[in-house]
């Protein structure tokens, strides 16, 4: 039996949904998870964690490397850990994502219904929303902006990130060099700047910049406003791509990065993104897909399933991204969304795209879906695109009563599986599952599922 600190040799069997590799040790086939290994590799690991069900091993040596192993394109790969699939070539990572989906859904869906993941049009510089936590070093008070090291809250100062547009690296450096206030400290809950959030259109020409602050509106106006106005003037003079600068006031201790309180310091309220022939106003705190070019593939996967002249409910609709993209097929679109700022943008986006046959409901999707059920409403298609935690069970029960067809868009295959099981029990099964790669070089998988009544 394995013991802690043992050094053992393993053959990697597969990659798992959270990106780490799985091997089984000797005859007992005891499961050992290994970060940073690839299928078919022979690795020597040291056991660093052990419980009754599984162990974790840290690689000491890659004895037989995979032919798909590459040198990570990012110099900070070992320190940062956000892009865990940088160790293999892109085609291989796509194959692995398809295999991961097949593995997750094998007991509830036929394998041939799980299609190959669609590649991202870009694999570098694709990320168009960046959220950098900030910190100052203890002694020199140097400002750090970057990502946390894997499974930790150690902040890595990211001076160059190859998956984001180059201009963001330059603006981040300007902020490091010129920002005068202190940064937030999680341990003491003190300090001003929590995060810097960048949002940029896919042509890299229009940027919204937000400073997420640990203060309320009175404190902001009394203590910080005049300096932020000056800082904004300087940064927008240097970077003409920055079209709007905001502070987002978030004194809560929760993990939520952005509050709903955006205060504009200078410039535009929004930037405009274009996906095919549709235009979207995007505000500083509303959700929009981080990889817009790949989002076009995602949205077309949805659109291709929808028959002309349909009634469509876009639940968890955000700024209207999917509803508007598929609007040519709609008799009427009903959008439900809880974020006030996103609702405001959604209304403007329907107008911007000259869409008249729409209605918008603000608030919790569960409440509205249950109301629709009580009103005996029926939609040709209900599109569900919930956050990572998936759909509320009661919301799903209501969907079953109001949908002729269900299209589920998910960024978390695990909660998708849970929700699919609920739907299957009630008579809806998957016609197909289509993965779309929105997050190259990471293990994250976006998937679209079309359900049909059994
Ligand atoms: C994954 S995003 C999808 C947004 C949109 N479909 C898109 O592609 O841009 C999920 C959206 O659901 C919203 N949301 C989260 N929980 C919600 C709830 N309980 N009721 C309604 N909307 C919710 C979020 O504000 C966010 O806009």
C-alpha cells in the first residue's frame, strides 16, 4: 500500500475534468492524481497527499514523455499555473478535452452523441477580459498585479501573459509604475485596491478599465476621487485605446470580484463588440464571453439548432449575447437576467440591433421560470446559460414544463452532468453534446447540449 512521501513510478491513464492526470497504482489500482502529466507518460512521483480514496503525487521525473509534450509558451508557466494545458500541443489538448467530455458523460449519453470539441480561432492573445488582483510587497511596497499561483493566494506578478492582448501587459505595467494608493490585504481586510479589471474588444482597439476598491461611496468621494481623476487623465493620455475608466466599489469581504456599483471617472459607459453582424454594448461589470472569436462558434452552435420563427427564452441572458445572436430565427425573444447593469445593457443592445420582438425580465431566473410555468407559457426553445454552479433544481423543474426544446450552454461539465441527470429523469435526453474551446491552454471546457423529449 502507498505511504506518504513514497516515491513511485506511474503510467498516466487519462486527464480529468480539473486538468490533472490520473494513474492507478499496482494491482489495487489505487488512484493517484498527478498535476502536469500527460496521457501515456511514465512518471516518477512523490506522494504528497493520501486518504482512503486517492493519493496526490508530485512529479520528480518524467521517465517517458508524451510526444505531444511541448515547452510551455509562457515563461511563468511553473509559477502561475492558470494555463495548465500549456505543456502539450494544441491539437492534443483539443483531443483531451473531447475525451474528458466523453468520460464525464459516458454513463448517461451514447459516445457518438459527444462531438469533437471545436477549436478556438486563436490560441494566444484570445482572452479579452482580464481580472488582476493587486498587492504590495511587504518591505519595498512594490505593486504586484497578476494571477494567483495554483491552489494558493500567492500573487504572481504577471508582466507578460501570452493569452491576453499585448496592450494589456503595457497598461498593467503603467499602473504598477504610477499607482499611488495601497493595495488590499486579504488577511487584514485593509487597503484600497482589490483588483484591476480590463475589458477589451476583439480588435484590441477599445478598452474599459475598472479599479475595484475596498471603500464605500463617501470614502471614495472624500479621500480618493481627485487622485483617481488625475491618474485617469494620465493613463488615458498614454493609451488612447482606453475608452472608459471606472471605479467599482466593493467593500464586501466576499469572494465576488465586482459589485454592481460602477462609478465612471472618465469616458464612455461601454465599449461595442461585434460578433458577425450583431453589435453589443458591454459595460465594465457585465458578463461577456472572454474569447469573443470562439464565442461566435459557440453561438452558431446554438443558432444552428433553432428553427425559423421560434419563441425563445434566453434565461441567464447577460447583456443579450445569445438572444441577439440568434434573433434572426426568433418570432420573439424573452430574456431573463438578475444583474441590473447587464439588464440595462441588454435593453440598449436589443435597440442597437434593431430588434423589436423582445421582452426582458429582471431578477432571479428561478422565480421567473416558475412564474412562466404558473402562467402556462410555452417556448419553442429555452436556452440555459447559467454560471458555473449550474441551474437551481426548481428552475429546471419549471423549464421542463415550459420548454418544447432545451439548449443548455455550460462552462462547467460537472454541474452540467448533474442538471442533465435531473432532465433525463423527467424525460429530456441529450441529442448531442458539442464542446467549444473558449479557453485554450487551460483545462476549462465550454459545452452546448441540445435536449429532446424522449
Ligand atoms: C454564463 S453568464 C451567460 C450570459 C450570456 N448568456 C452570455 O453568453 O453572455 C451567466 C449569466 O447569468 C446571470 N445570472 C447568474 N445567476 C442568475 C440567476 N439566479 N438568475 C438570473 N440570472 C443569473 C449572470 O449575471 C450572467 O449574466
